[in-house]
């Protein structure tokens, strides 16, 4: 089996979660699928998958290799798709779902520029912060912020998303500027209720409950929390695509920068790359290049 086919087999194993399912999908025996993955691990001299009798899961190295493999295969498909699209009339309704705050702030310009290239494409945008079921809800592309999870969906990385811990100068003047996690005792935390608090405070090396933060406002909208922080309501942890403008204008001040959570990413998620509609392929190609690795809101 050549290198590209081996990579495709490995990706399918990750997405299906079991060798038997991959065997049925690729018309191979489970033993042969397992052999291909073992040969790949031998060649790389590193374990990619943790195996049990019921399922397989990625190791840390496996996740890195999975992301790189997917990127390589996506690039090849994009190259082939670009040639095909030269002979297609890109048109029709394109349904996109995106997070509320990101969509409001950063999608209008992208859509205008996209429709300059593809004027026959009509965009229907659904803004929501809940997790969208692409197939059940008939969505072509979901823009999703977070960390990549193994699933049957295809995900193309769009850009990096940094998280900032910040508060207003007025709040910090009254409550003091925390220098370490221990200094957060008694501070007010403006909490985003769709977030995993332990993940957000992972850089603190201490359990979230032991920080002694007071949760006085909890909501599912990042813009609301940032505006509340601007008025002196407390400390907030939100993506820089929301906080960037307030930080640049001095309305918020970044704190505890050494303890900021690891960056997330924005992904374009879609159901299946096989026979992908031209309008969908063109949008994924466009959005994956629009913001770049260092998006403008971080500059």
C-alpha cells in the first residue's frame, strides 16, 4: 500500500474508531487494516493508537499525525477541486453555521469578499453557540471554535484562537492586579457557561474550585461578558476575536498572561469530502486562507 493510501486508512480508523468498521468501509479484512497501521507505526517508530478490544483512540503523537495527514489529503483534494471548479458554475444556496460572537464580528467582510468571487452563491447564515448536527440540520459548513475531536465529520483548520484573561483598569484599581492564581481569591469571575472551567484554568495548575473566585454572572454570550467586564464587572476569559478591540482601546487590561489557556482553533467542519459540492469546496478553500495563521484581531 502506498503512502497516501496508508494515510487514508489511518484517518479512517481514527474517524470510525474501530478496525472492523474500517474494514467494512474500505472492503479490507480487519487484520489487514491493523497490519497497515502497525506498519505505519513501525516506520515512524512511534505509537499512534491506543488499542482495546472494543475501540481505538489516539495517542498525543497520533493526534499530531492525524491532523497533518488530514491537512495533506485536504490540500491534494483542494488542488484537484480547484481544477474542476474552473469548469463549473459555482452557484446555489450555501448554509453555514457559526458562533454568535465570531459571526457577528468577523464574518461580514469574509462573506462580501467571497461573493465578489462567487456572485451566484446565496449564503444562509445561522448564528448559534450550541453544537450543530450538520446532517440532521442540513448545514453545509459549520465554523466551530475549540479543539479538534475525533469524529466522522471532516474538519479543516481555519485559524488560531487565543484566549485572554482580562478585566477593566477600574476593576483592577479597586480589586488589585492578580499576579498569580493565588491572588484570584475573592475576585469576581464572569463565566461563559458553555465552557469547561477546568480547561480554561488549566494553566493555573490548581483546581478551579480552589481558586476562590466568585461567579456573579453566568451566561452563554461572550460579547455580553466582555461588555460587563468593560463596565468593571469582573474578570473574564474570552477569545481575542472578542476582546481584541477593547484591549487595543485600553478598556480592558490583560492579566495573568503566563497562565493563559492553550490556544484553540477555528475549524470549518463538513460532513463528507467525497463528491463535495463546488460551492462548499470553494467556501472551505476561501475561509481557510482568509484569516491566516496570525489573524488581524491579534495584530
